[in-house]
């Protein structure tokens, strides 16, 4: 995820202090990983350097210096361009799980066991997410659903692989 | 242009009917079997008149008793023939003794060569009976050897029991009425066939309407078999681009396929039924298969009308249905059924019948078309009213057990289907009730109640004159199964030997036997009595003036007789008349044996009242055997409390057979649609069982589901049937009385059909309720 | 072998339909208030396991103990009685009686148990309220959507306060949004009444509503709890 573009986008509704930006980001997007202050300030200075934001004013206060940032026209154009550019779909071609299965087969270990263990682990995670989804608000539900669908896809792959384990063993043995 | 479109769509439907895989075939076959049964019944019904007329024709072709006053002289081409009809158990046997008087004597139809004395030519059925164990008793009656069988032209039915036996010496009995000299077989020249009386013609017309109408209703229902699956197929057709009208026509084509196949099956069923007609004996009536030929015009009508009706019924049935590409939508709330036009039908029927009220007893002719039209309208009114009645009643039904609720709710959603299933039964029952009522009303016109006193005797045996009375009485008294036999000799005395015009009855017997026919104050052998009072009391007094001579067995000049004279002795006692066991109160003279001139004996013929021990099986047949041994020309009569007119019997039989066939047929169709409905609910039934529904609850709901519409149908049928019956009775001029027994028995048969259908659908229902229905994998 | 406190325990279940083996030594156990998912590929025997556990189908061999009673020794009538009063059922589709209104459908199990019509329909309405379908009372199943119909079915399964609720692909015919709502309502309702839920499904996201899962493969069961 591009933190720079996200912060820029948050500035579009009006100028904000760095601290406000972090709070808004955490609230909306940082469910699992809150931003560090350092990250905010280093990102903002990069954006400032590129002319995508400008300093709207500085409030002198007790603590650290409090700059208020505002987005520039160039910044708005940049956000627009970012939103319009589709994300490259994840190809998922590098799979640790696949590697584990093939290795298990090559070394004559029980690959089915690995699949089942993984399956149980996936479902455990899905249960946690489902539970959170039930207690959370709409944002929580959407985030969890996103994860659940991905986990479900993994699970379906696990099931399919379990069903084809014999064929895979033959292919690997060649 | 348009007709070509029609043909194309219908043809496509026909193809679909057979190309739909196993399911399509099953449906087409189901329809075909239903239609086929209907067609077979139609063909049989249309063939029956022909069969009956063929029977009549052969029956009159072998007529031998002309009862003409003219007497034929003995010649080269004459035949003496005597009636030897008898009864074995409950079966009638037509018997004739024949004695050809020359080489050109006419052969009876179906007989190749005259049997010689001691030989007989028997019908195949009689031959079989005589050769079987059960015919052992009958064999004793016929001291003849079977030398040939009677061929078809001489028989009215394949199961008819008939024979011709050779004999000699018949000429002596020519004057007695049961021996005749003939020179040809066939109806006498002045013979006019018995004209059926208009009331009987009315009955026959109504029977046909009553039998054929339910068949029509049934065929209409049969082409709708499997409707729900067909709907799905039609929706699929719409999805690939057929328009609504095309889909309808294709549906019509499918029905057409079933109907055409049904025609083929119907013909096969008919041929099979025709073949089995030879083994089927319904109350003494059997029919030759070759006589069962429907008239070509009627066959053509059936062949055209049935398929056409199939298409029309389907199109009519789909009128409230919208066929959408994604499914068939029955307009969610079908328009409420209206009552007024449904009432028009029966009212119209009544209007047609009304002008003929009371026509049966005076000029005696009915307008056939008005009778048939009125009856048809009244009965069709049942099928029009029933859906309305079912809908109206079912909508008001409510609380009750779970099974009741399931059934009622189902009926509320599809009362039309339910009503349609019952329509056939309702029409049949309504018609049958009306007919039974008509029968019951008309019956005493055609049934004479007799005056027989069954407490005194149950049989009467009459013999020829030359068997001695003592021998007759002794033989019959000693016969197995006889409790008591009173033998009398009967004859007449006249005032002149050669003129029987002025004569009186004479009975001769012992005092005890004479007391059976008169009240005697005192009696000894040698007494003579005259019966006072009654029609002949005065004449008897006149005849017994002392010194007068009267003559036994008076005959006209040219007839052989055994005339004997008796000079009246003084001391003729008086006796009062008494009804004999047959209810006859005789007049005239009574002689004890000691008083009778010996020469008078020959001119008398014995007659015996036989009282039976009813607990002895075949007692009547032992008596008949003894009588036949004493005299082959003897006649025995069963005394019964009533006699039914002969014309009436076959009509009634026809109704019973027909009504039973129709009800069984409709029961079969009910069963088929019931099973189809159950199959479609397989999944639901299984899930209901899963959550613990008792099988009894589901079975009961199936019963209610059939029983509610049938109960309503039978109720309506009773009302319409009684109305029609009352109108028909008024037409014949009879007083209207409701024959509750027949109402009960007809509704009982209808209810029996429901019960049978429910019972028969239970095993499949229980099978469907097994948890297999839940398996989806 | 029997886990302590189990409500329904099955051991060494075998069942064949003709030549096909549906169950080949399957095991199962469930506690009150527990939601157990039964997963597995199509044709693995998971529906047969459910039918055996619910006493709809008698296994060829093996034992099923409900509340300490052996189901194999019960008569058909006893098992029907058990299903009426102690179990509830939800299937994928085709389970509502099309002629009855929704409230009559929900009231049906109570009426089968002999409750009066009025009381049964009153109880049915309370349950329909909890499943948010009380406004459908007078409609027939054909007139409501799939999700609504399934909720009516859940209400019907719960109306007798069953101790075990058997759900066979309850969301199979629904989209994911409706399916999840049904699952939420179903598991919530089961938890509040402390009913055990046997949930047959092939969808992982539906199974995620369970506390525990069992995988059936080739008629054999595997408790995934013990795998981890």
C-alpha cells in the first residue's frame, strides 16, 4: 500500500497537522498496523520535496514543532492518477505451501498431514476473522471479508491438492 | 399459412412427446393408457347394440313355435319339435326334442344332422358342462349320447346352454301346446319383432349417456397427466425462442401424441376385451367376439373426436397459464370461479326435459334428442359446478389436525386439479343414481308380484297325461331334497264330448291333496265335490244336477282325445274355494280317486306341488331330474315371490357392468395422478419425515386430500342424480320416490373407489417417505 | 472413547447404499451448545453421517449414543418422536410445505407434537421475529425470497427448542450475503438456547461459523482439532 498516496488523499478534504494525519490513517486503514510518527514525517518531507504538498502554517506549541500541511494542485493530480491506475493482480505463483508439499513427497513424508494441518490453521484464522466480523462495524466486515475470501481461496486450493495428492506424488517421483 | 404453422407446431409437440427420454415416454404412455382405456370402453359401448341385434337375429332365426292356429299336415318336409327347456342350478338351458317326419325336414340353424333317438346335439358350453364334474347331476337328466355340437349360427352366445335331442312318438302330444309341427325355422310370417316400449328406450338412451359421459370426462383428465413436468419443458422451449402461442400448440401436440397412441392402445384393449368376451358370462348373457363390431361411422367418430378433444382440452387447460421462459406461471390468484354460467348448464338441461313430463304413460314417445341433450346438460352441469363447489367449500374449511390442515391447504391452492379428478366419478354416480331411481320407480310396472305362497310349496311340476298319478306322487315324494309332494290330476269336463266351449275344471286327488286347492268339511275316498261361489260356482251346480251326463277331456272333432263320460251321481258334496300354492283359486269339480271313472284317467295330466327341504343343496335339480325321468316333456316351475319382465333384465345387467367398469377406470386414473403428484413431492415428503412427521399423519393427509373433493363430488352427484331421477320419473308418469338404498349403494361404490385409491397409493407413499429422498449426492 | 459431557456420540459408523460405501468407520461427537462443521468433498458421506446422527437412516453397524441412549435399539416411532421433540432440521431447499403459509410451516413441528394451533402459531411468530421474518407470516413459501425462506426454515427448526440442530448445506442455495445472515442468526439462536449444531457444508466461510470442524473423506472422519 502506498502510504504517500493515502496521506495525500486524506489531505484533499483540508489541511491537517501531521498528528491528525496519523490518527485519521490509523482509524480508517491501519487496523492491524498503526503508523509510526517517524513514518508520517519522513513521508511528508518527501512529498514536500516533490511539491505535492505545502506547509500551510506552523503552530508553535509546547512539544515538537507542529506543521500544518495542505495539498497542492500537483498533489491532487497525483492522487487522481494513482486512483485511476489499476493495481497489478497478485500472480501467487510463488507458494511456500506448494514447496512444502513437493518436498514432503520427495522425502516420503506425509503430505496429507501437512495439508490438514494447514487447513486447520486456515480455518482457525477464518473463525477469528468471522468472530471479529460479527462484532465489528461495516469497515471491519469489509476488511475481514477480504481476508476471508483469500483464505477461502487458499482452503479450496488445499482441498483440491489433497484430492490430487496421488497424482502429484506420481509426477514428483518421475 | 396459419394452418401450416399449426401443423408444424403440433408435429413438433408429437416429437417432443416421444423424444423426451424416459420421462417423456412414461408420460406419453400414461396418457395413452388412460386414453386407450377410455377408447376401448367407447368402442365396446358402441359395439354392444350391434352385438345385441346379432343375437336377436340368430334368436329369431331359430324360432320354432309359431303358435299359429293353422295346423300343418304331416309331410315329407315337416318336423315335430317339443320344448324341453329346463334349468340347472341358476342357469337356463334351451332344450328341444326333435322328430323329423321326412327326409326334407328342416334342420335347425347350426345343426348339421338330426340326432337319432337317444342322441343329442349340444352346444359346446353344454357339452363341456355335461362332461365336467359339476355337471354330473345334470347328466342324469339326459339319457342321450352327444353326437355333435351346435355351431355358432344356432346359438345366441358362446356360453349358451342348448341342445336338440332326437325322439319319437311326439305326434301323440301335438295338441298339448308344447309340441309343434313345423316346416321351417325362423320367425312366423306374421311375426313382428317385439317393439321395446318407449320407457325402455328412454332407459337405454340414458344408460348410454350415463356410461359414455364419464368416459369423456376421463379422457379429458387423462390428457392432462404429467402436467407439471410438461410445464417445465414448455418453459425451456420459450427460453430458446418459441412464442407463447407456439408453446401452447406444442403442448397440444404432445397431448395429441398421447391420444393417438391411446387410439392404438384402445384398439388393442378393445380387441383383447372382444376376445375375452367369449369367456365372460354376465348373468346368463354371453357374446360372440365376432358379434362385437362397432359400426364404422362410430369408429370413425371416435378416431377423429378423441385426438381433437385431446388438443382442445390441452389448449383450454392452458388458458389461465402464462408460459414464461423461466417457468410456467399460473396467474397467482386465479379469477374467482363464477357461479352463474355453471348453473346455466343444469338449468338448461331441466328446461329441455321439462316439456316431456308425463309423456311416458299416454302417447308414449319422447324426443330422443331432447332427452339426450337434457340429460347430457344436467350431467355436464356436475362437472361445471363441482370446481366451484370444491373451491367454495374448501376456502371455508379451516381448523383441524395437522393432516387435515395439510390436505385443506393443498386443496385451497389447487382445488381445480382436485375437482377435475373427481368429475368423472361424480358424473358416473349422478347418472347411476338417476337411473337406479328410474329403475326402482318403473320396476313395479315391469315386475309382477305373484300370489305364490312359498310356505306351502316352492316348485310346481306339470307332466303329460299318461303317467299314473300315484307313480308321479311317489317318485317325487321319494326324491332327495323333497319334504312333501302333493300330486293332483288336472283336466276338464264339458257338457258335450266334442265341444270344449262349455266346460269346467276338474282336479283329482286324495282328500289331503284336494285340501291344497279347496276347503272340504269332510272327505272320504269316493266323494265328489263341487266348488261353490266364485265365477264358476253356478255352473258347477248346474253340471252336477243328479242324472246328468258330463264328458271328460272334451275336444273338437279333429283333435285326438281321451273322452270319457260320467253320469252324475247323487250326493255331490260342496266345497269352498281355496288358493293353491301358486295363488290360484280354482272352481269346478273335485274327485277323489275312488269316484273317478277309470276311463277318465287318460285324459288328465298330473300336476305336483313340491315343498322342498331348502337345506339340501341342489334340491330343485333333483326334482327336475325326477320330472325329466318321468316325462321328458315335463315342465317344472320355481315359485318365486316376484317375476321381472324379461326385457328389463339385460338392461339392468348392462347398467351394473358398465357403471362398475367406469368407476374402476376412473379409480385407476385417480391412482395414476395421485402417484404422479406424490413423486413430485418426494423431497418434501422426505424432509417432513426427517423432522419427525408420523407416517400416519402424511397418509391421513393423502386420504383427506382425496376424500374431501370426493365427498363433495358425491354430495353434488346425489343432488343432481336425484333431480334427474325425479324428472325422468315424472316423464314416465311415475310417482317420485327416492330410492335411498340405491343412493347409498352408488355413493358407497364411489367412496369405495376413494378408499381403494388411497390404500393403493399408500405403499408408494411409504416408499417415498424413506430418507433416500434427502440424498442429493 | 466417549468424550465426557458429549450430547451425541457416534463411533465406527458403517453404511452402504448398494455397492457404494457412504460411511466407513466414521466417528463424531458434539457437546451441548457446540457448533461442529462437517466438511468434505461431494460424495464423501457427510450427508449420510448427518442422516445417521439424526436417526433418519440406520447405519449398517456402529453405535450412536444420544444423551446416553443407543439410537440403534430405538424403534422407528421412538426415533421419529426424538426428531420431533429434541432435534431440529434445516435443509438446502424444498423443505417448506408450499401450501402452508410461512407461520403455519414454522408452527408445524409444534403441531406434530400436539400443541394447539393457536399456541403453536404464537410460538412460531416469536421465532420468526428473532429471525427477522415475522412480516412474512401470511405469505406462502412460493412468495418469499430464498434467503427469507431459509430463515423461515431455521425458525421452524428452532421452534421446538431442540437440543440438536442439524443443518445440511443450509446456505447452499443462497448468495454469500444472505448465507452469512442466515448463519449468523442460526448460530446466535443456537448459542442462546444452548443447542448443539451439526453443520454440514462444503463452504469454508460457512464452516468458519463453527467452533470445530470434522472432515469426512471416503466415509472416514477426521477431527481437525486433534490435528493441530
